[in-house]
């Protein structure tokens, strides 16, 4: 069935039921003043109250049906367009008949006001019609309730299926997480072992470097002292720091060449270290002049430095 047709029928039912319920409330307000006059009036009031409650339930469902997506209206189509529409129409006619039977609310004539109480046949006819409306409304609500139950059951089954799938997915993710944690722990141990080995290598290289530097300082100091003694240079400590630095730089480069790539030693670092060693040697006064040995030939300071360089390297 066309969703537009269903929505139109539902809207008409809502309006018709709304008008009928308002009429029912007005009629019951008037009937309540005669409730103790006849037993049939009490039966009429009770039937109207029960029918009105059922019609309110139908109206509530019809209003909710206006919010149902069009693709889901087919399961309610027959009930909404046929049963609900017929019930609303008959209930409206029942109340019109009752309104015609009741006296005018503005009437002050007691005889006129109580005249409808004597028409037991008409009253019983209205009660019978209201009972029929109650039965039809109860059946319609039962059908709508079963449809709702089926819908809820389908939703429940879908939720159960989704929960099972979610549980399986959660189990899979938990297993993957556990494997990842185990792999991460193993990788962490490997990384820690690698870092420890690197630290040991750095400590070893540092020890080798310190040993080499200490040896270099001793070698340079000794050789340059011998050079100063043989050359009888009395002022070399003050004037030949640059010459000593050259010797130290050459010796350092030779000694540190195997370690340069591993410890990232630059030429600037070697120059600074050579200058420091030369200055330290000068400050210790190791270049004080000494008397030449017997039979030693005298040479100029530059010639002596050159010979010392050849002897050293």
C-alpha cells in the first residue's frame, strides 16, 4: 500500500478520535448528574468510560504511527487503514446518537432533563454499540501489540546476533593484543640487550681513548724533552708551542685513526687536544735548557725540530 495513503488515513483517524473523545467527556459530564436515577445510566457511564480509554490508546498508537518510517508501514497498513478507521468512524456515530438522546446542557426544565432516562431501549442500544466498539478496539490493539511483539522479537534476535559477533571480535582482538604484548616484550629484551652492548662498546672505546691520550702525552713530552736537550734550546718552551702542537697533532691523528669513525672524532677536536697537551708540557717546564753531552754536535733550533720530527714519525 502507498505510504502516502496510509499516512493520510492515520491522520484522519487521529482527528476523528480526538473529536470523539472530547464529545465523550462532555456527555459523561452530563450523564454523571443522572447516574443514580436509573441502573442503566450507571451501565452507560461505565461503558462510555471504558470505551473512551480504549479510544485514547488507539489514538496514541495512531499518533506514534505517523513517525514510523515509510518502508516499515506495510506491516501496519491493514490495521491502520481498515480496522482503526472503521472503529473511529463507528465510535463517532455512537457518540452522535448519544448526544441526540441527551438533553441540552442549558435546559432548566427537569421533565425535559430526565426524559431520556425513561427511554431504556435507546440507552441499551447505545450501551450495546459501545460494547461492540470496545471489543473491536481491544482486538485492534491486540493485533497491533502482536505486531509490536514480533518487531521487538526480531530486534532482540538481531541484537543477540550483534552481541555474538561483537564477542567473537572482542576475543580476536584480545588474542591479537596478547600476541602483540608477547612480541613487544621479546623485542624490548632484544633492544635492552643491544643498548647494553652499545654501552659496553662505548665504555671500551672511552678506556682505549684515555689510554691512548695518556700514552701520547708521555711520548710527546719525552721526545720533545730529548729534542730540547740535544739542541740546547733554552727558550723553546716559550717560542715553540706551535711546533710542538704540529707534532702532537700528527701523532694524535695516527693514534686515533682507528677510533675516529666509531667515536665521531673531528679534526677540530684533535687540534684542541694537541694545543692543550703542548701548553701543559710547556707549563711543566720540561723544556728547560740542559748542557749538551760531550761530543754532541750543535745544531740550529729549526734543524733540531726537523730531526726530531723525522725521528718521531
